């Protein structure tokens, strides 16, 4: 699909996704609409044999329904909301940062931020923890739900979706940001509409606001 040859940590795989390449847009399916290819969910020992139409060998592995980092960050949020910016709330988030080789929240913000005391308030730590989740859980289907429970969807989802220019073969032309579409998210979109048939069957049911 995207790589050719066997895995070699001295010669890592590269994505070949420009127009007319292996992973480029060749039809309406099986390509990345943005040109972004997250590698985090692909087993590093998957193999695509060299040559056009090479066999793709997949190494199966247990799919984590919930990663430990996800649980740690959710717990950190809950602690901050219930107790404020206590050390324990930062402790669980710091475990995730430590694994990535990053300093703890207090050290990082005190040393490098233009708002060094941000983590000392509930509101400030809330924003920090939300940022931590958006980074750590990227491409794992969490942001869709996080934005809703944070009540930030109208802020985060009224933006344009950009990607690379997939119809190009030359590098300088391919790596040009291109607006794919502009999203719209209103307050009513926090809740989906109830089927009209359900409303007819159950006269006590009330349609969700805005619909």
C-alpha cells in the first residue's frame, strides 16, 4: 500500500503518496484524502514486497480498546475538575510525557512558557490537559468526542480542513497546503436529530434542540 521492501531500522520506510506513486490517489478509495499518513497504528513489521502490486503482509496484534495513556489523561482531567490543579492530577499526565522524553508539566511551563503560572489554576491546567490529549491521542478517534464533552466543538470544528495537493507529481507542487473543505458546527450539532418516525410513534418524545 505505501512501502516497498522489508523493514530495516537503518533504512526506514517512506510514504510514496504523490500522484502516480504506490499510495497516491488512483481512484475514489484507498488513499489519504489529506496526504497525511499516521504511522502510529501500523505495525512496524508489516511488509510490502517491492514492485508494483507487491503482496502486503500484515502482522496482527491485539487492538487496545483503551490505551493506558488514554486512561491516565482522563483521570488527570477528572482530578483537576474535582480537586483543582493538585500534584496528583499532573502526576498522571506527567507519566505520559515522561514516556515521550518530555519534562513534567510544572517544569515545562515554568521554564519555557510565556504564561509560566498557567498550570497553577484549574482553568489553566484544564487547557493544558486538553492539549495533552489532542497531541497524545491524535488519529485515534478521540478528538471527535473530546471536543463535544469539553463543549469546544463550535470552536474546534468551524475550521477548514487542509491537506497536500494530491494531484501533483513534483515535490514542490505536492507540498502546497490546499483547503479541502470548510466545516460547519453549530450548537444544535452537539445532539443529533431524533428520527421523525420515532417522534410519531412516541408522542412523549421531544425533538433535540435546533432540529
